[in-house]
C-alpha cells in the first residue's frame, strides 16, 4: 500500500465522530454494514467500518476494485442507491450483489476540495431496505461532505505545520552558518598574522642576504633585457677591475674572461635571454687593472611582468678562487693517490674502509666498490687480526706506525707481503677520526732477499760439494758424489753422470754413475747416443731444460724407439748440463729426470751447472793424479832396478878395496885413502840398500825375520857404535829395565835406531848431546831419540814420514834422500808398532817408536 493511502486511512480515522457517523447510518437505515472506502483507479481500501454482519473488513483491508460498484462511482461521480437488488433493473444481474450476497446497497461519492474524488461512504445489507428516499440520501450526502471537509481541514493543518518546521530549519542553519563564519573569520585573522610573520622573516632573511652579499665575497648584478647594459655592485666592479661608475657592457665582461670560457658564458647569456633559462656558471677572470686571476661563480634569475616579458635578468656573483684552489689541490692529491704505486686506503676507527685507490685494487684484487664500506678485515689474514687492533689503538693515540712488515690477503686468497705505514686522520678540531694506510708491496724485495738467501745457500752447498769432491782423487767416487749431490739439489727423481774417458791405448770409453735409480734401469738401454735431445749436452753447446721432454720437438726423432724405449724411467721434466774440462773439452754430461712436468727451474739449472764446473776440476785432478800414479810406479820400478844394478858392482868394489887394503904394508901412505874409499863405498852401499828397501816396501816385498832378542843390549851396542863414529855429540842412554825382550827383526830395529840417531846428530849441529830413552810400560816398549837441534815445524810433522820428503831450505851439509824416516816408519808399522815426532822449530826434536813386547 502506498504511503498516500496509508496517510488517507490515518486521516479518516482521525475525523472526530467518524464512528458515530457510521453508527447513525446503520441505526437510521437498518443497514448492518457501513464503511468509508478510499477508491483510486487501482484500489479499493477500507478506511473505517461499522460491521454488524461480520462482513470481515477492517481499516486497511482491500477489495478487488473490479468486484465493487465503487469503481463505477469513481468514474461516473454518481451515487448508487439500491433498495432491493432483485427489483432493481440496473443491478439485478450485476456481479457485485451476487458476489457479496447483498440485497440492499447505497454508496455516495466523497469529493475533496476542488472536486477531487476521494472514495465513497457506503452501506450494505443482505436484506432489502428502504434507501431510495431524500432523507436517507440527504443524510449520506451530508455525511460525505463532512468527511471531505474534515479531510481537507486536516490536510491544511498538516501543511502549515511542515512549513513551520522548514522555517525553523532555516533559522537553525543560519545559526550554524553564522558560527562557521565567525570561525572562518578567526582563521583568516590567524593566517593573516602568520603571513605578516612570514613577511617579517622574509624581510629579515633578505636583509641578512643583502648583508652577506655586502660583506662576503659576493656581489649582485643585473642585465637590462633591452639595452643589455650591465649593472653591478661595487664588489664585482673591483673584482673585475672596472671603474666604480658608468655602464658596463656584456662585451667588456667577456673580455676579462679566460678565452676558453668566453663561448660558454656567451651561450649561457643567450640561453637566458632567448630560452628564458636561469643560469649558473663558473669561470676564471683576469682583473683588467691588476692582471690578478680569480675564479668566480655567477648565478642568474629571470624576472617577468604580467605579460610574461623579461623585466630583469639578475643574480649574484661570488669569488670562488679559494674553493677552486682547494678543489685543484684535492684533485691533485686524488691524482697523486690514484697514480701512486703504493696501495693507499683510509678507514674509520671502527675499521670500515672509506677510500681505496687504484694500486689497492691491483694489490688486493678488490674493486673500489667492493671494498669501500666493508671492514678492513677482508684483507687481513685470520692469524693477523690482532695486529689490526694494535695498529688502531696506536692510531687512536695519535701515533704513526711506520714501515711495519706484515702480510695481507688478496681477494684470490694469496698472501701479499707488505710494508705498512699507518697515520691518523684528524678532523678540523684535531680529533682522530680514522686512519690512512700506505701499503707497499714488498713481494719483489722479499723475493730478492729469498733469492739472495738461496744464492748464499747454493754457494755454500757448492762450496761443500767442491771440497768433498776435490778431496777425492778417485774418478768413480767423484762421479757418484756429484750425481748424488746434484740429484738431491735439483729435486730430480733420478740423475745420471756420463763421463767420457780415453784409456792409455787411446780408446775412448764411458763411465757413468746413477742416483735415484738402479743400475739395471740403464744397463739394458746402453749409453745415450748422439740424438737430437742429447747432442747439445755432449757437444757442450748448452744446458737443456725442458718442462715436458715428450712434447719437445727434438724428442722422438730417432729409430728404433722414437722416444724413450719401453721400460725406460718415466722422464717428463728433463735437465741436462754439459761438463767441460779446464781446456774446454766436453768430458761428460749430467742428466736429470722427473716423472712430473715443469719440475726444474732456472735455479736448479744454475746449481747443476755450478756443480758440473766443480766436477770438471775434480775430474781433471783425478786424471792428473792417475797419471802421476803411473809415473810414480815407473819411477819406483826404475829405482828398484837401478839400485839392484848398482849393488852388484859396488859389492865388487868393496871386496877389491878390502883386498888392496890387506895387501898393503901397514905404513903405506896410501892406506888412509883406501880406508876413506871404503867408508864412501859403505855410505853408497847403505844408500843403495835404502833405495832397495824403498822399492821393496812399495812392492810389498820387504822381508822381516822375527827373533827374540834383548832390546837393551841392542840399544847399548848401537849407541856405543854411533858414539865412536860421531865425536861431536855425547850420546846418553837411559832405560828403566836391564833387559827388554822383544820378538822382532833385530837388524831392521837396529836400522831404525841408527837412522834416528844419525838424524839427531845431523840436524843438531853444535848441540853436543843426544838422549836415548827406553821404557818398558806394561806390554809395550817405548824408545825415543831426543836432540836439541833445528827442530821441525808442526805442519811438517806428518809429511816427514813420506817417501822422498825433505823439509825445504835445509843447510847444505844436511844432505839426504828423504827416505830414512819413511823406511823406519814402515818397519815399525810392520811390527805392529807406532812412530811419531814431537818437535818445535829451533828447540830440537824427539822421535819415538813403540813396539809390543813379547
Ligand atoms: P834425510 O835425513 O835423508 O833427508 P829422512 O827421511 O831421514 O831423510 O828425514 C826426512 C827429513 O826429516 C829430513 O830431510 C829432515 O828435514 C827431517 N828430519 C829428520 N830427522 C830430523 C831431526 N832429528 N831434526 C830435524 N829434522 C829432522
């Protein structure tokens, strides 16, 4: 139901006496149902009822419009009155009476103001009633008009009430508006105040700016957009050297500018004027009065009028010479830092890297962007982290750390040896805020030191090897020592020394030694041949050092193996050094091998070459020694032969002389000469027999005939005999035992004693005394012969027992062959005894021998 119908129902119910009206209708007409219905073109709605027949309609209930007669009344605006349906010609067949079971019916239209149809006032009954008379119709019409009147009045009243509400609303709105207005006014006042404040501040800022301009290195300028005349403050005029008054043209300004910047400034000016761009440019100027050069910065702004024409182009110009100088200085410093060979790094006291130059990039492998912002520990090896803490604590105390040698770690992980100098960085207040680090790569220095060290070590090794091999006169021994030493020094897995020799028949042959490999490893392959690989070594052309011999172009060129034969030692790294004798002749080669590639370095090559040179000398010596040995053997053979040949005629001479002597009368004047001749022959005989002894010793054929005898007796006899023939010296004999029995060759022991006593007398002219001492100590007898003569220098003590050795520069009368002591020493040694000398130059000598007793 629409709101309007609802309102109409409500309006009807509010009509005073509406129920009374319906009661009156029912009582006066006898009708038992009466109602007020709202009838529109679509609906029939009950507004008020009086129901005595339980018709069942209440206010708000509807009847289908077409089932009612009221719809016809709405259209015709005519009342309908039926006393008895059955008798009424118009309605006896009408569907409504039949539908609702009514016999009597009355319905009067209700018209609102302006003849507007509202509905009907109606009554029905199931019985016929007397309705069609003026009294009933009059009553119904009056009541209908009353209802209409009430409805109209009520509507009027409703309308005026809503108007009142509207007016009240307007008044309220006005009040709110007034309040807002007051607030807005208040706000406006506050804003105005703020604006005034701002204006004040702006004015003061302007004043300050002006002040700054006037007092600082700044001036103001402006250019007239029409005349291009330049106006400038006193400061600028002075800076450019312009007169203090009078107009200045743009051209005049351009003249003061460094030519390199003139075009740039002219472009900026034209851009400002034509393209309306604000400007900012820095350029160098030259004062036209003083010639002084300065850098300036000019900023310019364009101002426009309401029609968008440029009114003025003006700005500020300031002297930036100092800043430029600082910038130049900084740029120079930066350039120095960047071009420095040393790594230069700065960091905060917390160790965060703040700058990183080119060399730092090179040295540590981190790019600038990778290092800056990181902690310095990215380049510090873990075991040196404590070092950094120490350095920083020194820097905090404003101390410098200079030339501190340490290690840092590069990005690739390798360690770089460095010399560090760390200095504190201070701010303007002088507080330490960080540290700058200059790091010099000392790898090369370290390398040089190491090289020097290894060179010194090599020299020492070479020296030691030199000494050992030069002491050796046996070729095979030298070869082995050299092979072992060089194989070890070069780090080779195996080494070989091939030595070419020529035998006494002029035939050449090769000796070789090996190290690190058994002899069988070589024997089956024979000697190295003159192949392309070996040729440079045996011809002595050069040292050959190859990282991988199997890839060398010289390798594998020869039949039948075309490379290393099967079963050959696995040589990959190869080093071969020729060995040259003093006269330049190649006497052999040293060869080294290793199963891994690139094992031999330059230093190994040098070492092997050094040893090779030493080896050559030692081998030369060994060769000479061998030759000497041969000559010596020949000499011994000759001596043996000669002495033997001399002995026979000498024995003859001796016999003949004795016969002559015996046959001579006792007073014969010439008998004395015969005696002297016999004595000389005796000497000659003993010389020859000594020489023969030497040769027997050499050939191992000195016979000894052992027998027991008393050494004391022999000592007495020999000293007596010697005393008789040597009157210049007193021969003293001392012994602690009356008899000292020994088992020895008596004649040979006598020979030793005679030899020692003869020497004692010969080498102590003018001394006058020789002391012989014999002592039996336990199982040994010790006999010494002491003189007080010229003595023997310490370094000669060993040598005097060698064959043919005589101390140099002896006086003429001290002649001899240098074999007496050699024979004596040999005799004593053959008796399992010992012989030695104690002597000091100028103080005499004591020769002692010791023999086992029994
Ligand atoms: P020779 O006496 O014939 O030269 P020896 O073999 O007996 O040969 O002696 C070797 C060398 O030893 C001598 O030449 C001499 O220089 C030195 N010599 C030997 N005995 C003495 C000694 N008693 N005092 C000093 N020098 C001696």
